[in-house]
C-alpha cells in the first residue's frame, strides 16, 4: 500500500539528515544531551583492551568489534 495523500492533501517525504547510530540521531535531531565519554585502557577477559566508557557502560574493543560491558565486568 502506498500513501500519497492525507484527507486528499498530497504529502511527500524528505530526509532531513542521517546519523550512524540511534544515540547520535537523538542527540543531533531530538535534542538529547550528549553523554560524557572517556577513552581508556581496561583489563577485560584477562587482557588490556581499548574501551569507551560512558558512566557505568563500557564498549570494549575485542577482535575488531565492540563488546558491551559494565564497569562490574572489568578487573
């Protein structure tokens, strides 16, 4: 089904912007405040790894991908 009018008034769709993540979209287009992030090295899975820390959430770099963790998962 294609919608091209509402109450017989023609409508159109346009893209006002794009973002790489939902969070970035919320910050850029919906006025959500950006979170403070910190880059640091953490001990995770018996190795030192690069991580992005946001409050109690941590994204740890493991084998080319980010693994979601919390500060409780760090040694």
